[in-house]
C-alpha cells in the first residue's frame, strides 16, 4: 500500500481502528458501495466527508490529503533513519579503532622481521 496517497493513509488507519470498511462507511454516513467505489476509482470524497473521515480516524484532513503534516512526518522519519545510521557508523568506527589498537604490536613485530 502506497502511504503517499489519500487512500494509502486512510486504509491503514481504518485497520488500526479495528473497523471494516463497511463499519467505517456507516460511521461517516455513506453507503458501503459509495465508499468502496471511491477506493476502487481512487476518488477523494467531498471536503465535508473527508473531514468527517479525518475526525473518525483521529487525524487532520491536512494529513489525509498529504499536506504539510505528511511532509513533517516524512522529514522526521528521514531524520530518525539518519540518526540510526550515524549511530551504527560511530559504533563500527569504535570497533575498528579497538581492533586496530589490538593489532599494533603485531604490525610492529612484522616490520622488525621484514
């Protein structure tokens, strides 16, 4: 599921709320046929209905539409990923330094022999 689309954000939220699409459709006051048609044809409902959907799902309409909140969430995810990568690199650098320190006597000994 592509979380960069309206329905890519809505469908996992419905699932997270442990609702079926039929239950969700009833919750926002539309028929299940209308609701499934929107999904099938990748159509976004009118603003009032989309707003009702956001309220029921506990998010903002801006988030569902991929506005600024989605950009911020993407930026935060990238930042966390970068921090994790940096931490792993620092750990590897420390391990390399430790192993290099252990090998110094052997390197000096090899220079004496050659």
